[in-house]
C-alpha cells in the first residue's frame, strides 16, 4: 500500500517555513542596522589637539562657527571656536610685537590657522605637507623663536627672556621645525596613498603653491593667503624692521612693543593727574571744615554766634506775641 503523509508532518512544514522566514527577517534587520552604524561612523568628528584649547564642538562633525576672532576664512565649516582663535591671535600679536618679517608672519599665521581647517580638526594632529614646512622654514630662518610650556616651538613672546634664531636653533630644515612645533609632517603623495581624510595635508602657507591631492586643497591655500594678507595689513609698514632686528641678540629683555609702552605711559600720567585732583579736593574739604571750627571758636566768631542766637530768640518771641 502506498504510504501517506500524516497530518502531523503536513502541519510541520508551514511551521518550518515560518521559522526560516523569521530568521531571514532578523538577519536583514541586523544587516541594515550594521550598515547604518558603519555609515554614521564614517562621518569624521572633531577631536581636540593636545596643548591647544579644547574644541567646544568635540565629538561632533565640523560645522558653521560664530564668534571666531581670527581665521575667519574657515567659519563656514570648522571645529574652531572663540577659544581656539583667541590662541591664534596671541601668537600673531607676539610676531607683530617682535617685528617679524611679513613673509614669515603671514606664512606662520596660515599655519596657526590650519587647525581650523575642517580636515585638520578631525585629526589628532594637523597634517602639514613637507614642502610647506620647507617653505616656512626658509621664510622664518632669521626670526626669533622660543619654547612654550609644552616645550614646543613658538614665535618669540614679549615675556620670553631667551629667544634664538630659527636657523641657529634647528638645523634639520622644515621637517624638524614642523615636528618641533607639534605638527605631523607628511608628503602629499604619502597622504594620498594613505587616504587619510581624502588624502589631505595642509599646504596653505602664504608662499606655497597648491600641491596637495585632496579635494579643496586649492581653496584652502587661497583662504590661507587671504588670512596672511589681512595679517600683513594689520601689522602696518615694515620699513624699519632691519634696523630693529640689528639690535636683537639671543638674549632678549622683557617688555612689549613701543606702542604698548607709550600707551602705558599715557595711562600712568592720566592716573597721576587723577590722584592729584583727588588729594587736592580732599585737602580743600577738610581745610574748609577746620577753618569753620576755628572761626566759631575765635572771639570774633563767638560774638557773631551770640548775635545770631540773640536775633533768632527775638524772632521767636515776636512770632509768639503775634499768636497771643
């Protein structure tokens, strides 16, 4: 007799297909979730750089910033905020106070502003093209530098007592200089091969031509040139730089620029005048009080006081008589 399927085996087949369908749906959902997670993790996030003010936007993608006090060319998309750009402004002010040449000042300003590039803000260190470091070294070889609190290379500050010419301090060229300043030195070809952030390294020195292979390299370079030009304009004329630098030695005394010293002298003179006016007024006040007490206690003063009291008493009696 032919064998027939039992009712139990017939009902088991749909149940098995339902289980397989459920497993496939779960696998599909898990795959979608994994793809979504990996896609979101690809978006680069801002990360603070060691030795610099922490980004307020740390952990979020670069975005449009408001309140930047410097490096305005990056405001449309950046990790920087007011704290970061205030730090850059102080460095630029130090260069202006120490009468850095326009070529070095503009190039170093562009380097300081590189942290505000959205491609640099998402890296642990700003990647700088080796050719840019070489150009910057040539521009700043005769300028004076010192070390900051983290022993990194920085332009000489008014508070530094010892500053040294860059070419005498570092003989290893641009790569040694950029590394001493806390930057990552890479070649444009190496950055492109590694594929880091679209194969990018900073090339925005005011004197450097665009050589990077990353997208937007030329835009960054032109933006940095604008920053350098604006800094140069604010610094004023440099016609007396050579004369001022002739008196510079390796040891440099404390103090700011001549303009700061003149402003301080004017403020000091103004405060002296205010103190003189204050003390003269104080002496006049107490002098008038002492003179009044003396006149009241003198014989003439006593007679006048008695006459005034007598007149007041007569006036009160006459007023009283009017009402009686």
